C-alpha cells in the first residue's frame, strides 16, 4: 500500500481524546475531529512543571529524496510508547514547495506517519498561509508608504515578498509597472515562505508579546542617509501580529499509533534555521517524559542551527541525538549513481563512510552530545551491508540500531527506544561552535572549518561590505545561519564525496534583525527553489468522492 492508503486505513482517535491523555483538554481549539490548536493559556498551566528528556533526530547528508528523518522520529516516539514510556513528537509543518516538487510530503511514511497526512501536508491549520499574508502585508505597506510621499525617505528596500511554492520565476521581479502617476517601479523578489523572516520570527518567539516585539525589529530598508528603517517605523507590527495570532499557537495531531504530535513552524534547514517553534518544543517537554524532535536535512545544517541558534536562545540541550543514516545515501556519497544505489556495493559503502564519520565527529566530539546511529532500513539493504556499517559505526564508540518503522510501526523501533532510554540517562554537555562575541567572519569560519571540514572561506566584495555594515550597526553579536546545499559538506551540490581541500564561498549576507541572526548565502543556494522537470504535482489528484491521491 502507498503511504496515503496506509494512513486512510487506520482509525484515528478524536483529537479531544489525545488531549485528555495529556490532560490539556481544556486548552485546545479543535480544527475538525483530528487536529487542534493549543491555546496560549497553556503556558500558565505548565510554567511550574519540569521538563522531560529531549531527543534530537538529525541525519547524514541526504540524497534528493531524503533519508527518512521524520519517519525515524515518528518510529522512535511510537517505539518509546511500545516500551511503556510517555512520549510526544515536536515536528515542523510541511511546506507546499516540496509536497508538489521533488521531495514529497513530510509526515513520515509506511506505518509511522502523523495524521491526518493530507491535511498536514496541504493547508493544515493555515499557519503558513498566515505567515505569507503577514509578510506580503508588510510589502504592501512599504510600497504604499513610498507611494504617499515616502516620509521615511526609503532609498533601498531589502524586504522581499513570499509565497509557499517552488517558483523560480519569482526570484527577481520588477514591480510597480502599471504606469500610474506616483507609483515608483522597483526591483523586488520572492522567497519561499518557509525561508522568510516571518517564519523564523514565529518559530523563535516565546509568546504573542515577544512575537510583536520581534516583528517590530525587522529591518526593511535603508534611507537616503543609509540609516536602517524598521517595521516599527512603519507602525506595521500590530497588524502583522493580528494576522499571526493563531499561527503562533502550536498544532496538535497524532501518529497512526496515537502518539501525540505537536507540529508547528516549518523553516527549511538549507536556506533557513530548520527547527520547529520554541513554543512547540517547550510545551512538548512539559507534557511527556520524552520529547522527540527533528532538525532539517543533514546534521551540518539543521542540527548545527538547532544547537547554535535555538538551544543557545532557549537554554535547552538534547539529552541524546539520533543520527539517521541509510545505506543508499552512504553509497551515493561514495560516488554511486542514483540509479545504482540500491544494488549491493560494499566498496562504495566504505567510500561513503567519511560522510557519516564526519557527522559523528561533529555531534559527539565537537558538540559533546550522546549519539546513536539509526539505520533507516530499506528492503534493498543486504545483511552484509548492514553488518559492515554496524561494525564501522561501533568502532567509533557509537551505538547502532536498525529501525524498521516504515514496515513495522513502533515495533520496528523498540531496540532504539531502549537504547535511547539508557543514553538519555548519561551526562551530556553542549559545546557551541562559536562564541557570540566572535566577529561575523570568525563565526562563519568556525562553522566552515569545524562542522563542514572546509580549509577556509572566500568572500565576495558584496558580502564583505555587508558584514562591515552589520557590525557597524551593532549586530555583530548575532549567531550565523548559513544557507548552503544540503547534499554536501561543501557549498557545491556535485561535490558529494568532498575529496581534497575545499573552501566555502560566501556570496552574500542578509541581516535578520527580527529573527536575531545573520543569514550567510554560500555557493549558489537560492531562497526560492524551483520545481524539478517532473514535479510531484503531476501525480497528485482528487477523485469524484473527494479522495486525494498521489501525495507521498
């Protein structure tokens, strides 16, 4: 059966029952039978309650279709329930870009899914649409201000519009071309919504008051004296916050095995910070003994940002980290063509070990965390390949577990659940990659050298000017959010094996004063993706009975 057929074959509990199990039935706002918002009042109910254990799920560098981080996250949470532990998930919301693009949905797969999967993968509770509206309201206010006399003396607008679809045609556009008097034409562009600063602000705000304050700090442009102009100068933060009043509330759903799942916020990890919301994670930690969360793409991206940005901001640290690997991804990074990665090839598997070893080194030695490797097992994996990988991982002093959640549900993750219970009881520390007092260039170089294994960093003239400007404005102590390809430790998506020396090439830097970090654009990374030659949209349909098909 397909993922969507499996999801439809399972009878879900009504969301009120899930809430009752968590003792929060008086704090939910249902959106139909199977999904709900958690109200803002939950903060007071939980403020004196202790935190459970935090388990972070990350991965090795992926293939284009991903390696099943969300699938393993769900399997781990279900597996913990199978051994009698109270667990909960804290995941990101899927973006419509990948759903209709190359990667498909982001609700797990097989018998480990969060549900209702069609709703979650599509409009869900409208959070991302609300963020799109808030973002584009700000754009409209900026251009309206300029139209009616430009009292703030805008010389340069740095704020972009957004839409939550992959549409490369919108990366750079000209606006205001109607020819009407007083309309000022200008060059503009679109980001995908999940890479917008609004998404980051929602995910990194503690409550509605904090949200409004962070919105007010967003830098939108520079005036004729090259001084910054902020949202607060336009008096736009209130109306933007109104559009986001429900989007800031976490969403609660369930797995196919009825494990509670809080799904909230969805920034990409290659072009944004890649973690679900602070509110969702903190709420989950109060509601269960084990919270399983994930950070996007490989550990060089999502996990680094989870640790250096989100954990630094919140004071949280993971009690254990699950590093998801697949044999096909290791062979892919060992130089095997995509069409051959399901064929047995120990030699290629061995060549790909450098990728997983670097991720283990980063998590275990650089960050100082407790790590277990989870092999997300595929039917094409052979016993000899699995045994070879297990031996090599254990030689690094890291435990290894085969996870078969896709075919067996929580029963396929009992071994890793037991290992995680032991692992989370061991002492752990968290060493950040850089100090906030470091210069922006030093921060970038520490991530590039320590985490990516780069020899150095090369900067464009434009990037160097922007870095100087950011530090002149007093924002040099912000953490850095490096945007680069997810397929390689380098900034070149074709350099899968990362043989020899390589440098990270910084072409531009963008200040995000609302989110409180500096985005560093490396290589040819784009903040508005494009669709593949054959997008998933071609296979998605709805029949005469209203049944959706084709989402995977």
